[in-house]
């Protein structure tokens, strides 16, 4: 995959060429390059911004340097997406990252000041993307977030494809807690299911912890997940245990369980029999609707 970043501050992107992404570049798995927009300006002093029509505070990036830069880096055989990092864009999701990771090339435009002349966006950009509902001084940090999010999904970059598949958002739930040595630290012990070597119990614990955390922190995500799965007897048993835990913490009775996020989905009588290969051994995959 080839990613080109158009910016007026190319020196900001040094971190993208270190650590995991740096090794991926050396291995030829990805190519990340920064292109300075300033040399494309036809103005005497190579400025890339001017005052906005209609008045207002701040400056607006000129269309001409951006359009010329985009056309130059595209060449004659560009195959991919051109993305403008903007607070008014569609909020980035893991599903978006997976879609972008399948592209051969990406061109990212970093806005600055009060934004970019709309004509440059209309002429040269395919999509506008935001990384959240807040405003930064420029598009450089969002571009770095987007590059990291996408590049780690390119086959071979992480070294273990399972790492990307099992993380938060990839399974539809937030990730379960992680532990490493020692078994006990300052009186806190690693949960027993992670120590007994029983893979089915480990996966069941991981699934329950993921659902528990998601219900507490991102209930809307948990509801989407519960609405999208086929409810088998074994899976319902695991889910019921999570709701029982929430009931205890919130000090509410079983009759009030249906008030919890997604509980109406779990209370349904439409529970299917487990297949011969018990789906509890694969709580995040085997019986998920496609």
C-alpha cells in the first residue's frame, strides 16, 4: 500500500517512519511519503493561504497549490481514494479503516488555518474524514491517526493477523482486559480462567469481559452487537451471566434486567440449539450473522 500525505508541515510525520510502521516500510509492505504543498504555489512567496471571501477570522488554504499537488502525485495511473482530513467529515470507524486498507493507494490532504478552499475539495477529494467531534490546529495529527489505523491492517504489518482481528471494534465489542507476568502484583491476581489452559474457558471469559466492558462504557455498541448475533443456548448462558453481574453491581432485581441496554434482545424466546461444535468455543465468530 502507498500512502501520500499532502501537508505544509512535512516534518511532523517522522513518527510514522519508526516502530512497527517503520519496520513495515523497510519490509516493503507499505510506503508512506510526505509531500510539501508549498513548492506548488505559483505565488511569488509560495504562500498557501489567503483571507476568506465574505470576511471572518483566520486564513483559508488556496485551491491552486493543492490541486496542482494532488494532480502531480496522482500521476496517470492512480488507483485509490483521496481523503481530506476535516472536522466536518464522516467520523472514522474501524469499518472505514478496513475499507481503506483494501485500497492500493491513498492520498491524504491535511487542512490548516480555517480550512481549505471548497473548490480544491470539489475538484480533487473523494471523501472527508474526521477522527472525532473536536477541533485541532491542523489535519496533520488526524492524518497520522488515520495512517496508523489503516497501515496496521495491511497483511504482514503486525506480524500476527489475529492481533488486529481480536482488538476493540474489530469483533464488535471493546477488548477484554490483558494480563502478563507476574501472576500476582500488589495483591492483585490474574483471573483464574486465564491460567488453567482450558481454551474454551479462556474464550468464554474473554467474551464475557468484552461484553461487560462494552455494556458499561459503550452501550450503543453492545446493543448493535447483540442485535447482530444468532442467540444460541450456550451464548445466552454466557450473556445472562454478564447481566447477572450488572444486576448485582447496580443493586437491581431480575425483573428490572430488561431495563439494561440490549436486555430485550437476550430475553427473547428465539434461542437456537447449539451446533454439534459448541459455539461457546468461538463466542465472537461461529454463529454471527453475515
